[in-house]
């Protein structure tokens, strides 16, 4: 007879804070690489990219505003703690995406590296946030809820949604940029599909 596994300890406040900062920084670096290559991504960030390219609105501001309607679903389905962490993460990402271009200058980035490297960085950032019961709002909330309630793999669902958003961006992208954007979305969601599986990570 096997012994029962001990109940995992919850994350401390310090652990959650470092996860929110580290996760959003990873995603912000990925977004910065995407912007440098003229790419888009999926989720609410992808919608913010389309608005940025179409009418010139600041990415961070649009990203923050787009996420506001989704907090009701997050509160109802995922709880107050998840919603608060997600609100903080969204605010941090909106701020970091506007500040990073002033903190570092990317003179020359190979587009293929921007797609793959940016996608993997963003995927790792999402993974950190997910494992600390947070997300970057919007469609991530819906994807996480579907995984929790329906058992649908977060990476696969996110991939389908992201590809749909990428298609809406075609009027503002050259074919090369669109292909790179698809590659970036695949890299991001590959990182999620491989590493974020129900029941594998049990800390809260």
C-alpha cells in the first residue's frame, strides 16, 4: 500500500509577488521582440497589437482596457484571489511593454529569433503566472476556466483562438510577418501544451 502524498504547501506572498513580476517580465520581453519584428500574437495581446498597428494606439493602454470586461468572469469562475493577481499581472504587463523600449534598445533582431525566442519567452511567462493562480486576463481567463471545468488542454485551446486572431490581423501584416506571427504563436503555445497539464503541478 503506497503512502499518501503530503498536501502541498501554498505559495507565500513573496513567492506570488516574484512570480507576477518574473512572469510578466518574460511576457513583456516576448512582446517587445514581436513588436521589433512587426509581428502580432494571440489573445487580448493580439487584439491590442491589431489596434496598435491599425490606429497607432499605445499597446499597453489598449491591452489594459480590453481586459476590463473579463474580470467579472474571472471573479465568478476563478475566485477573488485569482482575479486580483490577474489584475495586477495585466497592469504590470501594460506598464512594462511601454517602459522596456526606454530601458533597452534593440537595434537588430533576426525575425526568426524574434518569433521563436519571443514565443518561448512569453510561453514561459504564462506558465509562471498559471502556476501561481494568475493569468494575463481576457481570453486566458476563458482558457483556464475551460481547462479547470472541461479538462480541455490550455495550450490547444489557446492555439485555436490565437490563430483566429492572427487571421484578423492580415490587413496590416505582410505575408512574411504573418508567417512569423503564426510561428511565434506556435512556439508560445508549444511551451504551454508541453508544460501545463492538469494534475501535473499541484502547488497553489
